C-alpha cells in the first residue's frame, strides 16, 4: 500500500517516521538492510543457525557486504564438512560443528535423506505432515548465550534460524542476550500460527510471545511454499526487529 494525500500529511504532522514506498515482506535481507540503514546501525555480525551447506551465505554477503562477519552453525558431521568446504576460503565467514539449543551438552539429531530436514526434534512439523523415520545421531549442542561468552561476541545483529521446528529452543538458549537487548533482528522459520499437538515446534505464536517479552517487534512474514493436497501445510519465515529506542538502551 502506498501512503499519499491526507494520510501521508497526517503521518507527517504526527512526526511519524514512515519508511515507504517500497513494501515490506518480499525480501527479508533487504528489509533488514533498510531498517538498519534507517536506524543508522550497521549489520556487522550475522548468525546462521542451521546453515546446512551454506545456501544463504552468498546472499548474506551480497546484501550486507563482505566485511560482515558470518558465523555458521551446522551439527551434522557430513553436512558440516560440505559447509566448511564451501566457506573456508571466504573472508569473515566461519563454521562451527555444533547445534544451538536451550541447553548445552549432548543432543540427538534426527537425520533424513534430505539433510535440510534434519532436526533435534523427533517429531518436527514437516516429518509429521509427510511421515518419515529419522536416523538418530549424537551431536554437540550449546546455548547461544554460552557460545557468545566463549567467543567474545557481545551483540548479534541478525539471528537467522532454520532448525526444522527447533527455533524456539534456540531462542530460549539466548535468554541473557535477549534480556540485555543484544539481538537486533531475528529471522526464523514457522509452519503455523498455533502449535500442533502432533508435532514439536513450528508455531509462530510461542516465538512471538517470547520475542515480544524482550522488546522485539513483528515486521513481516515470507512464504516459501504451501502444500494444498490433503491438510494445508505451509513453510514460511518471520522477521522481528528490536526498535531503535531499545537498541540505544542496550548495555
């Protein structure tokens, strides 16, 4: 929607900072860049949680520039080797063979023929909708809080999460960072608004409740695809942002 005429004048009169006329909700990385530029806060560090083989690294570098530090997390041994090979010659990109979760220690990863479906959840939404049996393997897990302490990372500008239903657990492991307003943008995957009793994770509402409690606000959703045969199934992502006023108050 383009704002013009009386409405534009009302917003201007009220002192509202209207970011227009390009609509939000088409490209999450461009939306993040637009908001960061509007708030004069550069994107210096991006966390790619559930990086798989590094599919989003090139786009992240193209949007935010090669000087942006990208930290990738991929727990599956074979997938991690592919990821490391893809990024080892890229400046400011690093890969860690570890899962992020709500607790640190050993965790069970359920692996599938398509590595994109691997999940720490035994009944992830996709694998409930399209029944398939995962092969369990033991991996190492850390909380985001503990990783940042050990790595000396004080702020995460963009937290991208794609963990097949485990996204809420990743955020629960970032309690300190969220409380101290040290995460500026969160971009994560979801499959429905409310929780499905048959599956673990994949719901937007519990994540919204957590993020709003810590000052982050909803920006837009981005649909990847919808399966219309049988029970409707959607794979989508949501973007949340920490308003500039709260960023200034961060420790």
